[in-house]
């Protein structure tokens, strides 16, 4: 298992967030670094063994708390972000397993 920092896996997290977690900037060029703080936190959560519910809750709390997105609108439940969380975990499991022999 490779639980240490790996830049290539960090890029995987960034890509998933950019393409699957619509926070309003994915259509702009050169905005990958906007996701860095969130990708770093998710990386830490994956290393710590967080489950999909915990990661989905983090994404939800970040949207509505940290970013203040959708103020004045109905909040979507964390379960709406479960597909993203499950994708992140699946990629983490592949990364931990290492390259096929």
C-alpha cells in the first residue's frame, strides 16, 4: 500500500472534482488549482480510511459552508454526492493496489 503523498494520485482527485463536482468553475481554463485545498483534504480522508458517506458530507459541508454556494436555495443532501465519493474511493483502492503485475 502506498499511503504517502503521490502527486499523480492528487491529480486524479483534482480531475474527479473538476469534472464531477460542479462548483461553478470547471468550464474556465486554468482553474485546477482552485480545487487544491479540497483535493488535499480528500486525499487525507482517503488515507485515513473515510467512507463514502464521510467524503460526501465533506463535499456538502464545503459547498454550503466554506464556499457559501446556493445561499438562499434548498440544500441538496449529502447523498447527492455519493457517486463522486464512491468514484474517489474506487480510484484510491486502485492506487493502493499498485500497478498490475
